[in-house]
C-alpha cells in the first residue's frame, strides 16, 4: 500500500491485509461483482428544497390501524416524504385490505410525541412507527407508560432506548461490528479502537461488548481531536495500545478522518496492525485515497431495494431512497404479521422473533434489549470503490 502525505506525494505504507486475511476472503470474493454501496441512511442528507411539509392523513381502509409519526421540520421533510411514500407503497403491495395507516405530522420540537402515542393507543393502533428524533423518543419514554403499542422509531441504534421501543436504522457501531466479525474469523482478534474525542461513551461501551461477543479482545481506545489538530501527538499517547493490536477500528466520518487514515496507514503507529475497519460514516470521497485501499467497510444492503424500485418510481416519479425502503419495511413487517397471525399478531413476542425479518433494507431483527440488529454487507476498498468480501447471509 502507499499512503499520501500532507503535500500529496506518495510514501511507502503498510498493507492493511495480510495473506492470512486474504485467504479467508477469497471464497467470498469469487464470482461477486464489485458494488458501490450507499452509506447508512442514504437519502437523509438529500436536498429538502421544494418538499412540502406533510399533513396528517389516513391511507387505506383496513381494520388494523398503524400510526406513523412523521416530522414537518424543514430539514426532515425529504426524509418524511420518502418514508411516507414507501409506507403507502407497502400497503398497496402487501396490505391485502387489512391495514390502514394513520399519518400524524408535527414538528419534532412541538413536544407532541407522547400525546400522539397516547392518542394512538386509545384509538386502538396496533403499531406505532416513529418518531424521527431521539429527543421525541425520550419524551415518549418519560411521558407514556405501558400498556401501549410497540414502537418502531425512525432513529439510529444509538438512541436512548425504552421498553417496547426499537430503532429502525443501524448505526456506525453496527457497521464496525460486522467488520470485526470478519477480522476475528481471520484470527485478527486484538483490536484497538480509534475514535473522535467526545464519541458517545454508551456507544463505545456497546462496541466493546459487541467485540467480546464476536470473540475479539478490545486492547484499548485511542481518541483523536475532531478538529484534526495535533493528530500525531494524540496517536503517540496510544503507542502502547497500538503495539498490542493487529486490528484497528476507525470511528468517525468528519473532516479529520482522511488525515487519520493517512497517518495510520503510513505505519508510524502500530507496526503489528494488519487489518483496518472503517465504518459507514466515512464519506465516499475517502474511498479514492491511496491510504484507504484495503480498509473494510460494512454498509446496509441496498440490493433488495431494487425489488420495489420500479413500482416506487412508477407511482412517485423518483427512485426510492434508503429512507423510502425503511418506510416500506415498517409497513411490510405489520402486514406480514397480520397476514400470518391475524389482527392481533403485532406483538412484542412476534416482533422480537430470533429469526428476524428480510425486507427491502436487508436482514434485521429486533432484540429484546431494545436494539435493532442489522446484518450488513462487508466490503473492502479496492481501486477507489467497494468490493464485496462477505454478503449479509441468509439468517442469524
């Protein structure tokens, strides 16, 4: 591998992958075409200009009510519109006359989340999808009590969880752990985590616990300033940790992450490190850096989105985003349970089935601890793009 110094010249650097790791990947690589997969939450940062705020409405006329809480905030209008349209398409495809969606729209700062959940429960809703911010999830936790319908929140896994509340989006920790699983299988078990200073402590704890469950050892954590100032000094403080590791996890996707990768790929720190795992947070432009070649990156499957793409585009005149697929899947879950088990089948027990669900956003399941577990496709960066090295698999 070569790395690029700050003046743009190429310099000798480490190879992130030893032969032992390559041999484990070989079987998975054979016959698989390269794939440029999208980041987590593809569509979240899309332009919201010209997108009107949603109003409250009802779609469908089936006996089983599902309530969807969507934001009217300017910055979230594109996300809300995509989720709403994906949900409507799923009802058309899969509802079989059994479901109706009660769309409840409000600003995420309105403080109405808890009252809307209470109203949905009183109206007999079997499932609540939303809200779309962690602040609103927190208001529901503090402002409501059981019994109430199960809630599938439109937030990432790093949300403040609550009883019978699950997030629908994965996050960077999920992405990192998918890569860790591949590294551990290749006997690269001693792991150092490099992260932006101020990265949430609860997520670092979840990463440590996940590494242990995967069979790896967390050697230590090395923070770096998000500003990118004095990175080498920050890494020098972790020399003893780097020296004991053979795998590195790189958390962060801000302005400094490119330079972080450049420095660590150059081999100045951690001579024994052979495997590096980035996450879905890193911008796609990083893939072009010489220093990034060989990094593992796990991202959610977008392959199955193609299943709905033609119908979605015909109905709405645009291609579906990942958010639209999330909306589709949220209703597909409800429709599948009702079709197989009747109008009262949307239960905590059925939602947390260990078998999980396979839908437009791939394979996932809701864990009893309030997390979503999403299988992702693990890639390696080669020649500036993502190459599949491990598919998401057929089950858990």
